[in-house]
C-alpha cells in the first residue's frame, strides 16, 4: 500500500468581487479539498475519488427498458410453464375418472415440482425494468405478476394436500408415490379442496389482465417490445 503524505498550507483568497477570506488547503496523494475558515465558499478543487465515481456511473448509464429482456432459458421456461398451467386448468374441468383426471392429478403432481421451481427462479432473478407508462399501470402489472406467481404456488401446494389430508399418497406421474405426512382430516381436506379451486379460478381474471396489458403495449406507440421480451432472447437478459 502506498504511503500517504499530506501537507497543510494557508492560502489567502484574492479580493475580487465577493470572494474573500482565508482558507486551509489540505493536499494529499489522492486529491485536494478546501476547508473554509472565513469568507465565502472557495473555488472547488478536483476530488479524484469523486471523479472516479462519476466516470464509473457514466460507464453504466440508466438502461432503456426497451433494451431489457429475458434470457433464452427464461423464455423457454416461461412458455413451458404457461403450457402446463393451461393443460392442468382445462383437465380439471373434465369429467373425473378418465384420462383427464390422470393428467390433472398424477401428471399435475409431477408438473407441480417444475412449477414451484419456476416461481422460485423468477423471484430470484427478478424482472426487467418496467416500461415508461403511468405508475398506476406499472402497479397493476406488478399485482398481476405476483398474483399469477402466488396462484401457481397455491394451486400446487393445495393439490398435494388434497390426497394427503385423506391419508393417501401423492401419485407422481405413476412413477412413484409420496406417502402422506399427516393423518386423515376431512375438515382440512374440505378447506384444501375449496382453496385449490379458488387458486385455480384466480388464473382467469389474472390471465385476462395479463393479455390486456400485452394488447395495450402492442397498440401503443413504442410499446410493442413488451411482447418481444418473450420472443427474442437477450444475451444479458434475466
């Protein structure tokens, strides 16, 4: 580490206009700073550390939201998750006892592991900057985004608890089973059943608002890049 040296000297400011008085100038290896003893503010000296900070900031300008986006893997996981949620939602509406029930229950239990990982990954990686629009619209988009993520977690966890609350194992895609960690409890089962349906049907208004936002940005001048975020991967995307 280089040895720091400094010296203190007294400088008499020139009597010009309203600038007068005596100042102490502290010189050291990394720059200069002026300490006022009397009179008006002295002429500013160059602070090397401040200059370095400014140069660092200038090399990292505020990013244009239109240039932000997602990585190729994020886009792939997004469309896979959207496909799984759509399939599981509509398979829930078909008559029980057939192939649709196997898709929703057994395959859904296996897909739930991926969906939980997908939510955790998105929360950890965050999202690109919001577009330039009214703050209320950005707030609404955040509500919709978090609403979808919470609904995914809710519908998966309650789906696991439905057979467990009856003392039955969870069938993981007919590959293996996860035994119930709890004793049968009909009251808990009824709550999980109602909650599972609630979280599932929450997707309807949330997805409608999601598509409404995409449509709005598609027809707004300069806002079409929002849809491009999920179609064109960015090298440094989230």
